[in-house]
């Protein structure tokens, strides 16, 4: 009898708690929907504005949307919202809360995170060297006129919660280094696509990556720019941040062009997105 009473007690707590919880969730979704209607729909539901559609925003993770509202291209459009309201809109659009990182751990390689740099196949925007040839010789790529028609997909790597991939990877030894819009940097095993290491950057990795040494015989570093106008250097061997510095000149500064490394000096082009600010309704 005691057991039944206990079971009933548990059941009644659950049945009491559940509706309250459901109402709370609905309230949040309703608030998010109302904020979206007031502050976003005016552009995002109008094809002529060139803004991503509601469906396309729904493919992004809440963290990505929040980042765009807090420090990215939408910070002017969202300036009337406080932090909590920004989170409510982001969660309403994404249909989930927080960052989607659960997929990373199961995708890690079994064989440890340390990367051996080996032969560098591509090192930056121009692919090989500073002359911007954007050409990989057949002897490096393993591709020729004869076999190019027989390419088959070996593996694919998805970026959950992202609708765009814009950071050109670099390839060295058995590793592909690649950045994501959600602000992650990955070292992937070239043969299987498993993740060797993962670095969570402060902001969306916007530029291609550059792989090189700051001085001869030094550590190999990965350089990139982000949506806040800052550039970073991360150790290629294990994904540890070495430095991050802002080069923003204005509130709307952003780094779009991939930096270039030459003779121990990093050249960082800074761009701007005033065009988005002008679209403040
Ligand atoms: C004045 C029009 C306008 C308003 C208001 C507006 N947006 Fe945008 N939004 C745009 C345009 C245009 C783009 C595409 C910008 C680009 O790609 O350069 C965009 C892009 C975005 C992106 C993707 C950014 C990227 O680089 O991937 C997100 C996320 C976003 N908006 C969310 C929102 C949310 C949430 C709101 C409301 C708080 C909002 N926007 C309000 C016009 C607007």
C-alpha cells in the first residue's frame, strides 16, 4: 500500500509539474514569436529584403542566431532588445535552447588529439604560397585527367545548426583544418573525417584559414579573422589559443578577407557592414 501511495505521489507531482512546465515553455515561445514579429519579420518575411527566410533561420542553432544579434550583422536591428529577449527570439527561431555541441564528442577520433603537421598541401587563401595561384599540382592532389572522372565520396562532415560554410580549409599531412560559422575550429582526420581536436572560438570564424609559422622553426599556427573584427592564432598541433586581437576600427568592422602570412608578418584585411546598419527600419 505504501508503495502505491508513493507511486501516486510521484505520479501526482509529475502531473502537477508537467502542465506548469508546458505553460512556461509555451510562454517563452509566445514571447519569442511576438518579438520576432515586431523586430524581425518586417525584413525576414519579405523576399525583396534579401534577408534569410524564416525557414532558413530555423535551420540555424540558437547560439548562431544569438551571436548575430549580440555581436554580428544583426546587432543594430536587435539593439532595442535586452539579452534575455535576444535569447527568446533565438530560441523561438531555432526551436531549441543553447548550443548544439552534443554531436562533437561522439565524432572525435579514437586515436588521440595531437596532430602531426607533415607535408603542407595548402596553407591559405592562394592555396600554396603567397602568389594566389589557387592551384594544387596533380602530384600533391593525387588527381589527374585520367582519374578525375572517377571521384567517389569517401566521407562527409556536417556542421549541425549551420546553413553556410564559408571558411576555406587548409590541409597538412593527415589533417584538414576547418572553421565554422558557429565559431568552432576543427582538426579533422583526412582519411575518416573524425575530429582530432576542436577549439571553441569567441565568434563566428568568417575567413579562410592560414597555416604557418610566426618565426622559422616555431610552432605551426592557424590564423583566421572573425565577425567581430578580431584575428586569432591557434596552435595547429592541439587547438590551443595563442593570441586573439581586435583590429576593429568601427562598431561595424568585420573580417571577410583571409589574412596572409609573409616573412613572419600577418596581414589582416578589415571590412565593414554599414550596408546592414543602413537597413535599420
Ligand atoms: C531591416 C531588415 C532586417 C531586420 C529588421 C532584421 N534582419 Fe536579420 N537580416 C537582414 C538581412 C538583409 C540579412 C542578410 C545579411 C547578409 O547576408 O549580409 C539578415 C541576416 C540575418 C541572419 C543571418 C546572418 C548571417 O550572417 O548568417 C540572422 C540570424 C538574422 N538576420 C536574424 C535576425 C533577427 C533574429 C532579427 C530580429 C531581432 C532580425 N534579423 C532583424 C535584414 C534584417
